[in-house]
C-alpha cells in the first residue's frame, strides 16, 4: 500500500476511534438525556450506530485533513529561488510578454483621483 494511502487510512481510523470514545462519553454522561433516550428506545442500537458512524466520518475527515496539512510544514523552511528578485518584490521581473518593458511601466505617473471619478 502506498505510504500516503496508509497515512490517510491510519488517520481516518484514529478519527473513528476518537468518535467511538466521544459517543460513548456522551451516552454515559447522559448529555441532554441522550443516553436515557437511546436506552429506552426499541431502535437504540441503530441510533447508536448511526450517531457513531456520522461522528466517525466527521472526526476521520478532520484527522485526515490535519495529516494532509502537516505534510506541507517541511516545505515552508525552503528558501525562495535566487536570481529573479524573489527577496524584494519591487525588484521582481515580470514574466511573459511584459518582460521587456517592465522598467518603463514602473516609471508611469500615478492616475489622479479626478480621472478615476469620471
């Protein structure tokens, strides 16, 4: 199994385990009478399964998203490429068809506010 798929599966399983603990705590602590309601309901097992599954999908998705976002943390330490003015944005040369006259455009006077209002 590829390492990224293994990472996502492991984090999804961790999210489901947290959801099982969370739903169990909600039922044991009887938050808003939920534990009593499910205990006295004839379909309590189905309700518990549905609540656990929906919560597991949510927590699993959050865990996978956190794992994906943490993959990019190592890339932030990399320095920008040298030679194109990346250290100073004012000196960065434009790319594409405007690359030859970039100094001339920088010398243009700014627009007056009366010209913008018309």
